């Protein structure tokens, strides 16, 4: 098999009908065999497609990590319930609104509320927070990333005004899923949640960690097949980074290399998707964000959480939470993005087809 990047449209179509074996071959090829010239051609193709739909715009989202409490025990995560060394905190509704207010003044028009699966945040409490944000900032989008819940719960949160939901599927391979999670968590339920969210009307984000323990080119091919089937509006991928209090401590030294290649392949396969250059990418590579944007990513998510708590939202080791990753470093980040040839965009930044819909209303 010979992969050709001469025509991006052809490669995009090929990725959209390739079977698992072919996808596996393509991913392996770009991760292991492609020379510098081919890798650069891949990035250029991804970039061209990004610009076709989103121009040079890079969307800004304000990230609020509002609770580090979690009832789950995902084996890879520093916030898992059994980690007795984790510092737990929980913001009040008022603190969350104050952070949004500060973010609004900085220009943000999307707030991403993320937390562990914290039972304290019942539907009633979370709905109340979402509706208060929407009432005070009606021109803003609210994205939730609070894990697996029932259809009724997702429905109630949507009715309160939540617009988007991020729930990485983590891996679309059953066996791999079982190696990363305890038996009470299942890929089947994860997928059910994602389809339910889409059905309710959320803009939905799936995704996975890159180089996670036991990941193979086969499991990655399975991820691509699942993403193709789900057609999410957003895809979050970032390098797996070991956490010292997990069984994967010191598993291996994380790098940005594979994430950058996979960002480009995903952009080419699903050209309209919103694709963040994640904090994890910046954590493993000081130039990670810029490289990510040049590889096809078009979203950044600076941290709006209160500075005093940031270090305690420790899902992996050495997470960066200052400088350009933080709201305080916003002008620096904007400057970096301009220097890289892009345009910072503080609008809501909906999925492109939905932007057109709202403009034509
Ligand atoms: N509790 C929610 C949201 C917070 S965790 C949930 O699980 O969906 C957000 C994401 O962090 C997870 O989806 C996972 O992909 C990522 N993550 C967890 N541990 C990580 C690690 N060690 N390295 C990199 N990413 C990690
Ligand atoms: Fe909890 Fe999410 Fe971490 Fe799993 S990944 S332990 S659900 S915070």
C-alpha cells in the first residue's frame, strides 16, 4: 500500500472509507516510517483543511476545574477515588460564577466546566449553576465535562442551558478499556453516554489519550473507526502522562510526537471538527501548543480556575497551570498565536455547520 498526500481531498476520502487494517497501516506509517518531508506534508494538508473551514481562527475557551473529587477509579488518573494523597477541593456556585465573571471581562465567550465525577454535584445543584451562568452571560456557551450520567441528567442539564459536553471515550477497544478501568466502568456505557448526548442536541466531544498504557496501532485504528461513526463536533486528544500515585507511575517518558501526527490525521479525516491543543501537550513539550496548532488543532483552553486550587486538579504529574496556560497569561498566549500565523478568536466558536445555521436564522 502506498499513501499519497498529493491530493488532500483524496486522502481525506480514503481515511473515511479505510477499514481497520488500512487505518492501522496509515497510523503506523506516519508514526514510524514517514520521513521529515512526509510528516511536513501531513501537517500542511491538515492545516489547509483547518483553514478551509475555520480560516486562521483559533478559538479560546475558559477552563474551570471546579471539583477534584471523584467517585471513580480510572487506573491512569491522579484524581481517582483511591488516591489518598490527592488534595480535594470543590468550588461553590458563587466561586464558579465569579470565575466566569473574570473570564467574561477577559473576553471569553465559552466556559468549560470540568470536574471529577463528584456526587455532591447533583442535577439540582449543577443545573442551578448552569442556568445562573446562562442568565448572567446569555451570549456565552457552556461546555460540561463531568463524566457519565443518566439520560435524565443530561437532559436536565441541556434544558438548563448547557450547550456542549466533553466526554472522551478513552479507547474504543473493549479489551484496552478493561486494562485502563476497573470493571464497574465499561466502554459500552461510555459510548451510550456519547450517543445519548448527541441525541439530546449537545455539541459533543469524544477523544482519547495518546500513548496510554497498552495502546497499539490496532486500538488507535479502532478509535478512528469509532470517531468516524460518532462524528463528534469536538475531539480531545493529548499525551498520556503518568501520575506518581497510580499503577502507571514512571510507565514511560511522555512525548508530543504521536499526538501531533494523530492531530493531523484526525483533522484530515474529520476536517470540520473542533480540535484543542491540550494542556497535556504543552506539559510534555514547551512548544507543544504551537506545534499542535500547526498540525491541525484550532482551540486553546486557558485555565480560569482560582490560582490557589489549580495545582490540586492533578490528573497527571507536572501539569502546567501558569504562564500561557492560565488566564493571566492571555496576552502572551494571544501574541504567540499571532506570531504562529493565526488569529485569536474569542467568539463562542461553535462547530462550523452550527455557526452557519445561527447566522442564517
Ligand atoms: N471526570 C471527567 C473529566 C475529567 S478527566 C471524565 O473523566 O470524563 C478529563 C480527561 O483527563 C480524561 O478524559 C482523560 O482522558 C484525561 N486524563 C486522565 N488522566 C490522565 C493522564 N494520566 N494523562 C493524560 N490525560 C489524562
Ligand atoms: Fe475521575 Fe475523570 Fe479521573 Fe476517571 S478520568 S478518575 S472519572 S477525574
